[in-house]
C-alpha cells in the first residue's frame, strides 16, 4: 500500500530535516504552468529509464496534476525497491487550492 498525504501534511514535511525529494512526474509543459520550487522533474514515461537519479534511502514525494499518475509512479517505485515513497493526494491542484493560491490552477 502506498502512503498518501495531503498538501498540508507536505508543508510540514518541507519544514523538516531532511526534506523529502519532490518528484514531479508531469510533463515539462505542465511544470511551466504550475509547480513547486525545488522539484525533480522526471515525466512519468521516463521513470523506468531514470531510476538511478533517485536515492532509495530518502523520502520521495511523488507529485502530478491530480494524484493519479503520481500514485502509479509511487507504486512502480515501491516495486523497484524504494521504501520511502509517498503520493501527494490531489496533486498540484490540491496544493494550489489548500496551501498556495499563488500556484496557478490549470
């Protein structure tokens, strides 16, 4: 089972040490519309070929637009030996609505 958190809980994680890796699996054009600072962008289709860019010993919070693609990627990461994988439920859309209205909704 994949752990899911909401935007408010992510805010707390971002203020802790060490901060998690924020893995945004959306396409670059989506990031240009709305994103969080400091994300690592690896589009969903590229994840299998770019696993070596992720640390297996660090918390990874997976982000997409609404939380569906990120949940699929989180499950894939779990199956490939990543223990600390978390899905951002509601994605960047929920972040915009609940935490930071300055991040555009698209």
